[in-house]
C-alpha cells in the first residue's frame, strides 16, 4: 500500500476550509498538504518517541499528509514513530518520504565495502541503498515508500572527482529505477543541504539527464529537497536559471526543508514580512507562509515533535498563499 490518488482526494475533502484556502497541492496526481512534518530533531529515547508519534497522528488527523524522515534520524527511531502513527491513520492518504546515504549505527550491512564509503560516513552504493530502503520499509511498516531521497549526495564531492561522482549517481539511479519496478519505492530524488547553495556543486539538469539515460523519459527522479526560508533564498533568486525554475522545467517537485531553521529564522523577522503576509497569528506562521508562497515550492517542511506545535502551525492552512506579485515585493 502507498499514497493513492483516491486516498489523498478523499483526505482533503475532510478539510474543506483548508482545501478552499489552497492549502493542498497536486503532485503527480496526489493531493498533498503544503505544510509537511519533519522528524529530524530530538533525543533517541522513549519520551521523544511518544511525543513524535503523538505529533504525527495529530498531523494526519488535522490536515498534514506529507511525512518526512531519514533512516539516520534519531538512529532509526523517527522512522519507527512514523510506522506507529500509520497504524492509526489511512496509509493511502499519507505521503511517506525518507532518505539514506549516511551510515547509521545498527543499520550498516555487512556487505558494504570500504571503497563504497567516503569519509567513513556516506555511501551511494546500489546494494547499500537497496538495503537501507528495505530497513526503512520495515521501520515504517510500509510496502512502498512514496518518495526516497539520496541524502546529501553532495557529500561525495568532498572525496571524489566530478566524473567519479557522476558514475556513482548513475549506478544509484539505475538501482532506484529497478526498485521502483519492484514496488519498493514510487519516486526518488535528492535531499540536499549545500548541493544547490554552493556554486558548482550539484547541477539539477545534469542529474535529470542521468535519470533520463537510466530510466528513459518516464524516469522517476521527480523530487528535490533543499533548504529554503527567509534567510536562505538561493533556490529562488539564482540566475540565469534558478533551481526552482529548472525544477519546474524538468518536471521535478521541490520540497523545502529548514522552513524555520530550527526557529533561528524567527529572531530576525523583517518588519515588512508582517505587512506583506497578513492574516497570520505568529512569526512561525509567517515564516511558513513565506516558504509555501514561493513560486515553485510544493511543500514547506517544519520539524514538529509535539502535538501543540502541529496544531499551532496549522493556522497557516486557513490563509491562502500570497499572490506572486505580492510575494515578489518581499525582495524589494
């Protein structure tokens, strides 16, 4: 089972106020919330597990159906919290995303070869990725992961030449296309931190070209995750073609991470933001509204480990994203 067109369409009908305020977006036929829940922070302990499970259930029950994780988040425990929450939710209504690339204690296969690892911490080896995907599926109790990301693939560039990196990406993409065919994942992508913020690191057109060579025009490299917030706007402003423009041209959906930058972005909120993003109750909501109003961004992720944070941030669902013209004034 995975998120379905019918399931996500049914889901948004339970939230007509959010639906009518354009809170939901269509991604490859699925209806997804423009606010997603992230599960990165927190201690790897039982108390954090209980809080995360409650937050995830609250998210699914109240309008958020885009869940983001990684196998190394809290040493696999965040994935298991998603699994616990999904028992209480409808699997076909929830888009489940996870990542792999970094070596995680307790999840390193014996078959992993030293030459497949860089820096003692990161691998894109096809067998390793397949192993991680199976572990993630078991952790979350799902047959199919909706979106699987290579986690910070730019890490490899600190240890390998561009040509070697391209070869590793090619072999990874070929394996991921095979795993799509086997029903282990539905789509794949790259979740980056500095990959598109540093010049000459990653090239989205080149990644898409490799995906096309390995999977044909119907390839499944369809998601990109990158940081985007009031203080990190490179993906929108870069020229001559921004990452968001390139993604739109290539048919790749963009998910924003670090929407609140672990709340650090709230300390320097410009006065103009409150004026140009009206109708919101807090600076956290304004920061979320900024990111989800950005042309080309489908989902704004916010790490939410408590139920009360979920319910407070969902206040953005009743206020439509601002129009492109008004959004552009934030840069003037």
